[in-house]
């Protein structure tokens, strides 16, 4: 297939998986291996098109987010919301800068790690869905700073491909007493600075790979992931609200098991 077709396929996978707890990075890396795409640019591609999916959050929640932005000078609630996102974002900034090279050069190139992470994460989702404490926080824009920091620490686990950023943060939120839908929405808000930071860092460190031949491919993946994510976000919220995390837990176990089987016997 031509490269643009690979970009479309990976863009669809990114849009489908960025906001459900199955690890978009892990899924794209496994897809890259399955399609025989070389390392290097396609690893960078997998990181950079995540910004397209994040743009879908900005579009869908623009009204709420803009209200917080214009309220920063006068509203204590708006300033507290901004602070909770910053506090939750800090752990990923620190460890992301320290471990960026190790993550891309070692963990990104180890599909067995990604499959095992999918399976373990699936089991954890099933377990947490049953034992999570009764929620005491129901508004993603009114979380306490302590709970926001705890969610940010859980997000650090997603630096391991296959763990799932949304899965880790939703689980962290639920264990901290945040209602499932509110935990999912805070995950969306936290994704904005997190993925923007990852995009900027990767664009700078991989700038030699950004050429007139590769930038159009990134643009294709960006647009496709944005359009698909627009649909997935609302669907994901409906599933989490009605059925919890169990469907995603079983999906992770099935994908991880199939991946391990292919890696073992192919």
C-alpha cells in the first residue's frame, strides 16, 4: 500500500483508541509491526497524530473550556480548575523529559511489553470496576488538588506503551473517589497539555524526520484521528456511564492475548 494509506489506517486507530482505555500508542505500535512499517518516522508519527485526537476534545468541550479561560482573572473556580490540570500534568512533564529516549528506543520497540501491558491493564480495569469506592467527586472541573495530583501520578504509568493514558487516569480517579464520568472527562482535559507537550517534544527531537515527504503523512493522520475521535469521545462516555470499565477490560485482554499469540507463533 502507499504510505498515505498507512497514515489513514493509523489515524483511524488513534482516533478510535486515544480516549478508550486500551492504549492508543500500544495499538498503533502493534499495528505498525503487523503492517511491517519501519521504525523511526512511524514511531514519531504515532506520537504526533495524537494531537489530532486531542483537538476533538477542544472542539467538543469548547464552551466549557472557554468559560474557564475567560474566567481566570475573576473566578476562583476557574483558577482552581486550571491549577488542578497543571498539578496533574507536572509528573508527566518531569518523567517524560527524563525518560523520553528510553521510552522511544526500548519500550516502543518491544511489542511483548505492549501486549503484556494490555492484558495486565485489562485485569486491573475489571478489578477496579468492582472495588472502586463510592464516589465523592462528581464534577471534573471541581476536583481537589490532592485528587488531581494522584490522577497525574497514575498518568505517568501510561509512558509504558500498552498501559493506556485514559485507562490509568480513569482508574486513578475512581480509586480516589471520583465518579466514572467525571474521571473520564478530567482525563480528556488533562490530555490537552499532556499530548501537546508530547507533540512539541517529539517534533523537536525528531525534527530531522519532518520533511516535505513526511509532513503530509502526519497531516493526513492528524485529520483522520480528529474526525474519528469526535465520534468516539461521546460513545466512550456513554459506555463508561452505563456499563463501567468492564467492556474495555475484556477488550484489552483479547487484544493483548491475540498479540502475544501472533508474536509467539507467527
